[in-house]
C-alpha cells in the first residue's frame, strides 16, 4: 500500500502520537510506503481565503468557482498543491484525530476545506450517451482509493455504541466517512476507536497499539462500509432513497446497504483496554435491561422511556409479612422442632442487631 497518514493532535507526547508512530513503523516493517501530513507540526493554515486561489482580494470571492478555476489552471497555493501531490500518490488515506466536541479538531476540518476543492473532490461531471452526470457518492476523481479513520475518545466504547448516550460512532463519523470520503468517490473501511483514551493503563495502551497494527496490516483486504452509490439505482432524481428501499425507515443508517458492517470486535468477548471486561460481555449477552423499554414511535430511544409494567395475573396479593413474627410452625411447613427453634432464635438475633 501507499499510505498517506493525516495526523491532527497538538501534543507529540500524546497517546495519539504514540499510536501514530507505532502504526507507521508497522506499515514500513511490512513493506508499505508511507507519507505524512502532521498538521500541527506543519503549522497548517486551516482558513480558506482568496490567497488559496490567487484571487483578487478586491473582487467578490466565490469559493467554489475560484477553487475550481485555480485547480484547473494550477493556480492553487503551494501548500494545497503539496497535499494534492500526496493524495495523487496514495492509494490509502488514514486520518487520525481526537474526538473533540463530537467532531474533528478545527485544523483538520480546515485541511479538508482547503484541500478538497471543486474539480477534485466535488463538482466532478461526466458527459456520456445519457447526458451530463455528476460523479459523487461512490464515484469521482478519488475513486479507487480507500480511507480509514482512527479516533481517540474519552468515553467508554459502550457509550459510543448503538444505545450509548454519546451516539453511535458510525453516526458521529457519518459526515466524514460518507459526506466527505465517500462523496469524493473513496471507499471507507470501518473506523478504529480507542476509547477511554485519557485513562488507559500501560496494558491498555499496548492493547490499543496491537489492535491498530492489526487493522492497518489487514486494511487492504478489509471490506468497506457498503454505502449506497448515488448512481447505483437506489435513489430517485431528487437524490432521495426510493420507497422500496428500506420502507418505513429514515436516518443516516438507510444509506448503508442491509449487509452493513459493524465495527470490528472480538466475537468471543467484549475487550476492555488492559483485559477482558466480563461485565460488559455479560451485558451484551443479556441485552438491554427489561426495566427500560423504549417507546416505539415516540422519537429517539433516549428521549422518552416507558416504565416497566408488571404482568397482570389476577388480583394483587397482599405484601408478605416480614420479621420473626411472620414465621410460624404452620406457615413454615413440615419442619422439625429443632430446625424451627434454631430458625426462630436466629431471626430474633438478626432483628435485635438491625435495631
């Protein structure tokens, strides 16, 4: 592989930097070629302005039109052209960043704003027998390349799961994975999440590094997320999913084909950093608690919940009596006098201690 690694973290001694260094080392040791864009180290300018396009500052700037003209004519600024050269060289792009306020750091957003210009990443058209067609969402100049996101987050893995309060990771990354990479034509493999990043033990850090290495070395053979292609027949002329596709459903998940991949995980256990999280595994096996049932048709599951209901089995029985007086030889059934005597003495002692 020819891997372009885009890194966005300000601290070179961070866990993110250590994972990056380990991942790059693993790729090189296995014969892959690597180039880097360490945005903070480069002092990357994240702000789009007229200088990016050689545009006259006295004239109104129309960013899309100016970027396309500069891209076509070779008039983009030198730093943008350098990133384009890296993209043209690479067949794989790894983007690594910490999750800040449920998104990427501003410097990385600015990289996409300035580098993914019109004519390269969007606004690509094709003229064929059927007329003019816009190439996006699975087609475009970046088609044939693949991308993978590596993200560190402070929350637990479960909190970024299907029922986690932070929202499912795939939904949080949808604007990047689907709306940026896939829009530009790239295929996208499932992301790598390093959770609880601020609290990892040495064993946890080692486990995270091992997982990242394994994902990197398998990247070329990893099945991409099966996003629906815009021009694949699933969408109508208004770019809306056809009624026969996912009837009755809505939201970002409908833009992934039914064989959607989940984030890779060990099938035999739920692993926490530094060891096996037995309780997380048991919760996964048991499913959601019966005491919190989502109200169907009432919006997101985190908005409103129905109380747990007891099944009606006839008239409610009176609550059982408690304490030593509640137990009598009659109610105890056929017990011997010795057992009854010892039981009664134990109950009285327990009642005195409780008082």
